[in-house]
C-alpha cells in the first residue's frame, strides 16, 4: 500500500463549500458521497441544507450516489429525504468494488467521477484505490461518533500530518474549486 493512497487529492472544510458548478464545468458528471459526518452529523436525518444541496446538484446535471458502510435503513431513509440520488449500503469501504459499482450505476467512470468523504481509512483510501478523485472534508460533528471511529480519528491525525508535508511538495494535489 502506497502512503499516497491514504492522502486525499484535496482536503476542505465542508462538502457545502465545494463549488460543484465549477466541477461540472471541468467535466465531472458523477459525485459519490459518504453520509455520516460528510453531509450531516453521525446518524442524523437529512436536514434542509442537505435536501437543497442534492436538488442543486440535480439541477446542475450531476448524478449523485450515497456510498455507505451502514445498513440499508439508514442509507435508504437519507436517500428518500434528499431524493436526487441513488445509494449503495454495506459498501465494504475501503474496497474499490463499491466505488466501481457506484460508477456503473451512475453511468460514469474514473475520469468524470469525484468522491467526497470525511474518513481516510475508509472513504479516501477506497476512492483512491478505485482511481477516483478524492476530496476529504472535515467531519460535520467530530467526536460525537462510535468509539471505533473516534480511534480511527487519532490515526487519521497522524496521516494528515504527513499529508500536510505532501501537500507542500506533492505534484498530484489538484485543488477543488470553492464557493
């Protein structure tokens, strides 16, 4: 495993700060999202901001998909609330298979798909393994998570120190447009 596979291609404050119109202009057509702490706090229902966001993505022309390791009831209820997306549950991230299935469902490929998530060891690593451009966001509500996720956050902090150095010297950093 290459360390670079653990590094996101960009790291931003929030999913909602990304300028998806500009990404669409750059040729992206599909966007895959993690749900918990990427779009809403862990286990929270879809809020008005998330609902408006998915409607905006649809109006821009994006295919959107929720890719989660959660069970179906959690992911399905979120999808039904935001409407303009499909979903895959029990995705077994960081396996690349869920990401490949997501692109197949959306009719996209690695050249025009982007992934947004809040965890390195599942979201980012999986997207990178699948060859998809990965954007990591800061968790919506950090430390209000299951114990195993909190433990992963400590390891991620160490990885992010390496990422900050890589970001200074790396050639693969491709800044995502922000609003």
